[in-house]
């Protein structure tokens, strides 16, 4: 029996001839320029931005000459996240995080664009004249060099138009990226192996009528090649119900169901064939006349005539360009059962676009062959349909998965769709790009929203990257993390200060190690003294502020000249009482008590002088060693209800941080203030807060305020003027508890409708198989997205604020002689094992 199988080499059938001057040249003299395309991130694009992208593609395509082909190819390849477990420099928590995410599956999305110049004859050829069907290929010669020059000029214009948009960027691909090197395969190699890695030479290819197979992978092809398969209406974007509410809209591109939302290995091909539009319309006019002549014999002819007339009317009335288009989804699997499931998934995705899913087995081989980068001119003409540029562009994918920040510094968050770790820089890179002008952050989230988890997660990673972190807490949120650092550094770091009557926090506002008092130091002392003197509802006159400033300056001159005077509040009080008050009486221009009541000042401040109730606060004989300690927590829960003590203690800590900040040059510093900010959000303290925020920015630092009381935010103008307006990074957690008050929050924070929609989508569609909570991060009103705060069991046990879990960790640590790391490791293993059961 004669063997009918036809075996040939890829080399003999390969349709491409060479790459010349960055262009792919086919053996049929077609020229292709290839680009890599960068799209905006998923769930971050508004309807207006989708329309802007659609308009940019339209303008760019209009500049291409006749008989050009636009081939956009989206690759979605299943990959597993590779944890950096071999990195010896990872901390205990960082390593547990890498282990938690190791082998996490996700879709890797790559987008390529191919602009091809061919001729009228090639564009009209059908599948039976594909280069795949011909016995041998003879390279043809390019005869019209002028057309080539015009095409290359049009490509330059195309590139400029697209890159002028804010959302899309295209970059020309190099020869190495297309054909590869000895070490790494190029795009052509990857197409024949259907993987991001690998070489086509290792894979056998079967192109048959019943089956198309690449190595072990069997192909499944769904096409949109007939107007009967298309929806009645199309749009640039559609509402994604799972992340939308009755007050907000989450938008995705019209073609998103066959993009990242389709969880399998697949390539989505989008073809636009730019022909002679006038010639097309003339041919349709002729067809319409023929249909009209035959209308009396067949109702279908009458209907076809009406459709053609409508097409012509729209084309002429709106000045639209007649083109041909085709779209297909090429999916694959090595398992037949899985392939059957994939076939159903692709069909469902197309049905979500209101398209009629057509599983194509007839032209699968030729369509796969035409999908070779640079071989779009080999596309079979009968598989395309006539349309206009605008509706065809609605089938373009317009978003990609989350991208890592191109910065060595940052925090690890997770992609909200797949859970893949994302490296996110919310401090340095946005500052460098001009997205933000300061690194300060404002965090708002109700109780139970995962606020303390996120802040623990953030400050831990800042600390591990060399930052000095100072935390002002009122609820033991950071006790576990601080204890872990303290134990790991053998007491050299991770200092936990708690205010107690036996050991209160004390401070010396007049201390400097070198007797240097700059303007900012003097102003901070004045602000502290004014806060101690005046209550929040009392007005401070210009004379009072000026006289107190003069007193501080005079005292500083005294201690700088006479080092026998100990700089502290006690000696300042004595100077004010015994020297400055008498000097005021001797002045030619008298200062009345109504202008500056120094007696009232001395009476009010007496409780901080020796023998007073709070004489310990401002007369410390030793300075808290903040300089060498990189992780410090001040837990001041004991004094949060003391209206006299709480503001002063808070200011003391902030002043101590500023002193540390001045002395550490070129080192990142962070101060995070939890609910303690309410103690300093008074009219008297507004200048001090502004000063703190301004100073932090200058010294490579950032101030972070965390709150959960939305009413305090809305009702306090001080918060808006001093904190919110000086925080370019805003971080919000689940706001569903504040849904009725959200309009006020939106106005206060200056959030756009896009940002509002993103925030209200938080935790709306969480994966039940993963334990995480989502958080919205906005940078300067220019960049914003929702991320998942997903942590390992070890991190969870470190960060938890649940009393029973904290007690369990501490008890286990006590049993192990205080070794909290081993306690956390043991409990994490036990809990994971229990979960598996």
C-alpha cells in the first residue's frame, strides 16, 4: 500500500527570506515591520481612555498605504512564578513569602504588532494558494522601490501617532528579538514551539485537515471570519459586573473575554487588511445592482441588497474606509481532555462578546501558517469579512496584566486577578518620574479592612531594604514584627517603647550634640511651647508667637555662649521667669499683658517644670538612642485618653524623629503615625505638621498617617490642609462600611471618578481559594490600581492583631525561651497541615 503522508522540512516551506534593516522580508517580496506593544494594566482604564486608545489606533491605521496588513498578535502563555528561594540574603519572612508564592500559576501576556506591505494579488489569494500548499518557494524581487519608501515613512508616522498617546507604547523589535541568539530563541522560534522558551528545531509539526499539532501540543482554532458570527453592535469597552457596583463602573475592553480573562494557553490574532476602499465600494455598488435585478426571484437577494446598500450608505455618509478583517483564537494543550475543556472555554469567551463561536477545522493549518510573524500576506482571503476600521478596532485587546516597577526598591504586592507577586515602587520611581513631589502617604481603612496587615507588610519590607522606621502606635499592631526583629538582631534593633508610669517617655527639646540650632529646630521648639501653652480653641496672636520666638532665641544664645547652663526645659523656664520677664520690663516700648501675658505662660508651663505633674517629660538627662536603631515602635496606648499628655508625647516622638532625620544623611527614613495623629490635628499644631511634612521631604524621608475614623477626616480642615494635601500617595482599603459617606471622602481626598470606581471595586470578586484583602494605591492623581495584600502563614502570624492568635504565638515563644521566629515557624507548619486535612 502506498504511503500517502507528506513529510517535508520547515526550511523548504519557511515563507520568510531574511531580515534586512530591521524589516522581515518574505519570499513573496512582502515587507513587515515588527513592534512590541505595551498596554495599560487591567482594571485601571476608564471608558474615556478606551475611546482614546481606539481613536489613536484609528488615526495610525489611516496613514498606512493601500494593500497594507495590520496584524496584532497577543500571546497568553501559562507560567509559574519562580520564587527566589536560592537567594541567601533573604530574611525569614521574605523567604517564607517566596515559598508561599513559588509555582503560583499565571498568564504571561506579550503583545506584538506586525505591519506588512504586500500587493493586490497577494491580498486576494485564497487558502489553496498558501505558501504551505506550494511545492517550492522562489523568492520574488521587489520591483517598486518607491512604494517601499512610502510604506516605511507611513510606519514611522504610525509609530509616532501611537506613542503620542498616554496609554499605549510600541517599540520596534530587533533582529535578535525576532530570530534569537544561540542562547535564547527569538519570536519565530517561539511561534513554532508555542512557548516563551524553547527552539522550534526540537518540535515536529503536523498540519493536517483533521489535526494541527506542534510537538505534543494539539491546536484548537476558533475564528471570527463571517459577519454572521459577529454581534449586532460593538463598543470600545464594556462593564465588568463582578467589580462594579450601583455607584461605580469597572470597565474592560470589548475583547477582554478572549484576553487575560481566558485562563488557558492561547494566541489571539487580530488582522486588518487595508485595501483600495474606493475600488471596494465600486464593487459593492455593482453587486447591489445585480442583487436588485435578481430580487424578484429570491427574497435572500432582496435582503442582501438591503445590507449592501446600508453598508454603502454608511461608508459614503460618514466617510468611512472599507477594509477586511479577521480575528481568531488559537489555543492548545497536550492533553485531549484538557483540549476539550479549552474548546468550551474559548467558545464561552466568544459568546460573552455576543459572537457566534465557530470552531474552524478546515483552514486551521493555513491560518496557523499565516500567523507566523511576518507572514500575514499569506492569509486566505475567504476567511475575512468586510467592515470599517472603527468597528474592527473594537476587537483589539486593550489591557495587559500588572507590571513590575523598574526599580530596585519597592514592596511586594499581588496581582488581583492571578495572585502573581508584583514588585511595586510607591516612593522612588514615581518621584523620579514626577508623578509625585513627596513620598508622604495617607492610609484610610475601617476596622477589619486589613489596614494593620498592609502597614506591617509595607514597613517590614522598607526595613529589610535599609530604611529607618519609627512607628507611633496605639494598639500593639506592630508588637509581633518588632519582637521578631529584636530577637533576630540580638537586641541591637527592634526597640519597643511603651509608656508606663514607672518608665514614662521623656525628651529634651533643647538638646543638640553640637549646639547647632538651625531655623527649623528653633521653629519646632516654638511650636511645641505654643502647643503646651494654648488649648486647641485658643487663638495665637502674632505678638505672642513673636515674643515666644524671641525668648527661645535668647535662651539658645545663652546656652551656646555659656556651656555651664544645662540645656533643658527647667533652665529655659528659669530663664523665662528670671531673666526674660525682667528684660521685657526694661524695654522702651512696653509689651502689655494683653499683648503677651508672660505670667499666664509661666503659670501654664509650670506643670512641666521641676516639681510639676509632668516634670519628667521635657527634662530628659539621656537622649533616646534613635540614631543606630532602624526599627522603633512607640506604643502610647496608656496615654491616648490624657488630653494634656497625649499631644506632648506625640510631639516629643516626632521631634526625636526629626533629630534622627537631620543627622542621618542619605539614608531613607519613615515615620508612621497611627491614630495618634488626632492628638496633633489642632489649629495650633497645623504649622508643626506642615513643617514635619516639608522637612521629611527634604531629608529623604516620608511621613505616613493611618486612620480608620472617616468622620474625623471629613470634619477636620487641618487634616486636609496639613496631611492630605502634603501626601501625594493615598492608600485606601475596603470602603464598603463608608458607602453612604463616600462622596465626602471623595471630595476630601480629591479623587476622580476613575479612582472612585477602583476603590469601590475592592474585595468585590476575591478568589475564595486564596486568603487576601485588597488595597487601592493612588499616586499623585496620575497612577492608581488595586492590589492584593497576600501573605504567607509566617507573615500572617507575625502581623496578626487578633488577640487569641497573638497570645498563641507569645506562649509558644515563651516555651522556646523567647525564640519567636521558631515559634512562628512551628505554628505555621501546624496550621498548614491542619488546613490540608
